[in-house]
C-alpha cells in the first residue's frame, strides 16, 4: 500500500471567546446540536463565575407561541453552569407557556446544546475530514486499523477520518466483552469458512460476508462529542448516515442504544470505543457501524448462538424480520449505496481522499501478529 502524507488536522473554529464587562472577563460560549430527527439548536451564553448569563437560544426549528423563545432564555438565565442536561431540560419545561408546541425541537435538545457550549465542543465543519476506502483487507487487519487510526487522531497526527471497509473474507466479529463460546458456534463457523475476530469496542456480534455487508468507521476527536451523553453520542455520530439513507428513499432512525432501524427492520448496528491521548488530552472516539446490504439469515443463525436466542425471545422464526437488507430497500448495487453515502458525507462536511500511511499499516500489521490475530485475544473472554 503506497504511503501518502496525511494533512495536518485543521484547527477547530473558536467555540468560545471572551468579553470584558465592568472590568470582569467573561467567557462567551457557543454550542450547536442537531436534535435527532429534528432541527439544529444553537446556544450562545456567558459563563460568569459559574453561572449562565446572556443566554440566547436560536435555530431553524419551529416554536409556538413566539414568546416561548424568551421563556426558554429566561429559564436558563442564572442556572449554575454545572447543572446537568436533565436539570436544564426540567427548567425549560417548567417555564414554557401553556400550550407551547415545539417542531423539530425538544427541551432535552436545548439542554444538550447548552452542555456542548459549556464543554467548548467542536462541530463537524470545524475539521478537514479524510476518506480512506481501500482494497479488501483481512478481518484481523480491519480490527487493528481501527485501533491505530483512532490513536493517531487522538495524538493529533491524523485528521478526523471516515474509513469505509472492504472485507477480504467472511467473518464473525465479536464485541470486546463477549464470551467467545457463548456467541459463536465454532464448528459451523469453520464449516462456512468464517474467521472469528474480536474488536476493541463493546456491543454484539457481527456476521459478515464481503458482498453482503457495508462497514465504516469514524475516528473523531473527543471534542466532537463533548457535552453529549454516551447514548446521545451514538445518535449524533449516526445522524449523517440517516440523511444519506433518506436521499436513497429510506426513512431510517436511530434506535437506542446502537441500532439504525426502518419500518422494515433493523439495518445496522454501531459500537464505540474511547481512546486516550498520549499526552493526557481529550483523546478520540472510534465509532464504527456495520450495515446489512444483504444477508444469508440461515447461515447467520447457524454461526451465531446468541442470534438463535434473540429470535426465540421475540417469537420470530426468521432473522429477515429483524434485519432487513439495504439491497431490498434501495434496489441499488452495494457499490452505489457506498458511493452515495460517501458523497452525502462530502456534501455535508467536506471530505478529502486519503489512505493509510506506510507507518500506520506497519503498526496495524504488528497488532495483527501480537493481538488481533492471536487466539489469546480472540478467546480473552472464553
């Protein structure tokens, strides 16, 4: 794989500033949050000795009556800066005029925007994003690349990266904390030629066949999800792909904690891992998603033990009723779905084509030899 120099990460736009009032320096903060399935909320405020001042809520939402916006600002004015999102939402709810109707807006969404302002969170558009979409690679190497690339983002040596995977062979990928024996029927996996690997993130098992799966990773600075709860960060990092699916005629939504669903069934599952910066800084977040373009449900249920139990628990005899492939819903070739997803991301946030550097690949290959390709790691939870 040829080496290409990764452009240096761009410096995020200022999320906070200062002003001087009566000789006192006041921190001016700005936060944004797109309510899942809704509209953008923008909050500007001052942090004056640990108290919210000059709070101004705005956005492209709809709100009735008009005076509700002033009521929201007043509800947040004077709140302690350490009030959590639930406490801020409660203040807003209590202050709304009777009969208030919100369109594309929630009290919780406003509260999250406030917390993001206070945390000096960055935004998607503050960065120069890089795309990696390369030739098929082994399942173990994919696991290693996720770790290496996210560590590089955490260290500030790599820009935020969208990596679209191409699978070099069929696999079962189990979560970091899953029991190998409980999740995988080893005999059936071997019979079908599936490699079993363990990833660094939590969550459930993935059944993968190269032509039937779409997988991507986001390696992002932790500041991008600052002020968000763990659950909210899933919805926030999945939002772009919901829009991409919408452009293909699929009405999809985030289903807590880590699924993307449609009326026809689940189409994707996500997982995350926080990576600490080497200098003790904010670090980075790995968010990866596997989508079912097509699926051999019978084979999946032969290989995944827990899959049988999930079907049984729900009184469902076929996995087709729980996992509905993108092929059927879009009518598009897999490659066309991927291309449309990439172009949707590029249109929203910008995206420069890049690649894994020689140094990053060497480190990943070393991790395959010492970790992800070893029986000790795969069976670390027997």
